[in-house]
C-alpha cells in the first residue's frame, strides 16, 4: 500500500537520499505533517516533531523501522540495505546571465537601471549581511520574486520576524529596484496613501522672475542674494528662498497638493511595500482596489482628477509593483480584512516561522559563513558562502554541540511564548505575550562575539551571560524566570 510520508530530522543531504529511497519504494513524499500518514524520523529529530505528530495523530516511525517494514517488498534487499544514493550538488541560489536573473528555479528579466533621485531607495547590500537563506526565508523570497516577475500584487502574512519585509527588500536589492516602504498604522488615512492638501511653505509658487520684479523693494541683503544667484545662472536654494521670504515678509501661498506614496510609485516605477497592512482601517485600504486589478488604475479625486492607468492622463510605469506584509489578525490592534480585498492580492503567501533546524542554520551561518542547503520543486540550492559575521564564536568550547543546544533553547522559548496560535506557557497573566525571535538570537550571538573580540575568555559563561541579558531579563514574573531557567538546564546551557 502506498503511503504519504513526511521526512523529518535528517541533515539536508541525507533527507534527499531518504526521499529517493522512499519514492523508489512506491510511496509519496510530502512536506507537511497535516497531509502525512507516516512521519519518518532521523537522528536530528527534535522534540517538537514528536509533539506535532502526537497532536495530529500521525504515526511516527524511525527510518530503520520504516525501511524494514515498508521497503522490503517494493525494493530488493540489496537496495534497501545499500548505501544511500549520491548527494546531488546544490545549484547556486541565484545566477545572472545576459540581463536575466535566476532566483531558485525560474528566470526573470532584470529591469533597466533606475535613473533619477529615487535611485537612493534601492536597498543596500549591508542590510542583508546577516541574512541566512534558510528554507522559510527562501520560500518567502520566491513568492516575492514570482509577484515581481508576473506583475502580481503579493502579500506575505506571518508571525513577527518571519523575514516578510526582508524578502521584499532583498529581491529589490538584487534587481537594483527602488523600494518605497510605507509603515501603516491605526491613524493612516487615504491622504497618506493617495494625496492630501497641506499648507504652503515659504516661497511656494514663486520663481526668480517674480522675485526680481519685486527686488527694488527688498533690503540690500536680499538683493545681493538674488544678484549672486542670477550671476551664477541658477535658481535660489531652499535656504535662500526661505531667508528672502522671511526677511521681506512675503505672503506664503495658501495650500498645495502633496502626493501620497501610491501615485508617486505608479508614476516613477517604484516598488511600494505596505508594511503592517492590517493595522490600517479597512475603509482606507479599499482605495487600493483599482490598483490591485490586473490592469492597475487610480483616479486622483483628491486633486485635479487625473487618472493613472489605461486610457488615463498618465500611464502606470512598467516597473511599478505592489507588496504588503502583515501579522495574523490575532495580533493586538490588527483589523480583519474583507475576503474581497484579500482575494485581490494574487499571491498571498503564508510566511512560515523558523524551526529548530532553521535556527541552527542561522547560528552556523553567522559563525562560519556557510549557508544551508534548501529545496525547491525537488532541486537543491545553496546561497553563496561569505566571510563569517561572528567568526569568533567558533572559539567557544565544543562549538558544534553548543550551537545545537542554542537552537534547541531558542525554539523552546519561541514555543513557550506562544506562536502560530499555540497557547503560551510564559507570561500567561500578561495582556501581551513575550516575543523571542530571530532578532533575539542575533543579538545574543552578536553580544558574545563582541565580548570575545574585546578579549574575553571563550567559555559557556559568556553564552549564559548573553542569555540572561536578552532572555531572562525580559521576564517580569518569578515563575516565568524559573521556567526559563529550567529550559536553560534542559538545553545544557
């Protein structure tokens, strides 16, 4: 009988080998426990795998037991007991060739270089020097890249620190694409998104000709400034304009139209990311409906009534893209979005939170510069290695074992604080839950590295000091501190 098999607890290369043997035996390999009939566990299976299987009522077996029971009939004895198949060499995660860029398993055209003042909005490489390309992060990057390649509005929903915003920024960085990030909140109105009238500033609407016509009434200082600018063949600087208007007490203009982020992005070919989208009021987000259609358009009813889009006054720039990130509606202050609005986001990606293996991959990357092997549509990929950011961590005693213990402790803290709807065992009397994310782990590792760089003796005492600083001191109740102390002992830290 063919089974749906989920493989957990193997190193990436070993996981591929096991999957090949399972497939040869006539079974189907699946990634999610929810659709599996059997979970096959390897030597690296953490306790969370056993808990998840138990909660879902899925049968759990070791690889040896599964091979004896389910592969003997479909596979010869020599094949079942033979060494696993050769490990496939991972492909580079990205490749550029003749103006095209490959991200994982698909190619996309690189946009022409962006000229003008908005070029400064291209995310810099320094923003991503700490980024570990683990499986959840790579899955989100792929969703963003698909949206960009096919002109689809793309939204990523997930817990905090699930690399949702980072994925958008990273794809914009590798494409050389300016990205405008708008952080939404409860007070965001349509004026911030579309347009609003604001009081005119000093000198609004005035030019050199008007000022020169009034110069005979100005003071000598103001006339000298005008004369210098005229002799140089230039306009007045904002500071010079402000001085003359104030010095001569010229009247300011009444009101002027200030365009919001959306029409600027539509006209100039920017990517616009709406961060924390469901913090904004739903009625204000409804103004986006026409922009989320297959052929985006926008009527600027707040101003002169100009129309962006097909048949309008201004075309939509071909490089314009729209992205959004949001936390689940269960987070405090989040609004529930209507099904019709959600449906307009063509690619709606559920960004997974990192598991124990992903935290371990991050620790290893920061210490060694080695990126993990990830998988997409049955193929293995690996991002380029780099100089380690916190290379001194390898000086700590029994470093590899310590890294595994840190990953176990981190995932224990994540689950104890409550994530993805699971009940929290820490801070149960608090109105808001604790949060321990990749950022917490990154700060912990950075602190230890800096202590070592300052000449501290490599020891586990440094790690315990960092854990106390970034984990224990966040906790208010004695009972919570005692619970975390137990987790520290359980992780052998």
